[in-house]
């Protein structure tokens, strides 16, 4: 092997080493980006689930409040009806 061939081989080896280092850095960046995207997607999913649970709780509270109000209205109607009936009986 001549000195010229040895220099060419050494230069090619250095170029290959730099290329491998660049590719390794790109792979690390891609892996970090993928991990960040997965974490972001998981965070969005958790936030969406919490938002849905809050919405469900609000709906349940509103439904319960409306049921109580309806029961109060029905009780008031029943009381008025009973009072009218009592007045009619008293008038006989």
C-alpha cells in the first residue's frame, strides 16, 4: 500500500466518522422530537378527558338542580290544589 492510498483511506475514514456522528445527532434529535410529540399527545388526551369529566359533572349538577326546581314547582302546585280543595269542602 502506498502512502497516497493510506492517506486516502484515512481521509475516507474521517469523513465516514463525521457522517456517522452527524447521523447519530440527527437520530437523537428525531428521537427527542418523537418523545416530545408523544408526551404532548398524552397531555392533550389527559386535558381532554379532564374537560369531558368537568362537562359531565356540570351537566349532572344542572340536571339535579332542574329536578329539584321541578319538584319544588310540583309541590307548590300540589299545595295550591289541596288548598283549593279544602276551600271547596269548607264552602259546602
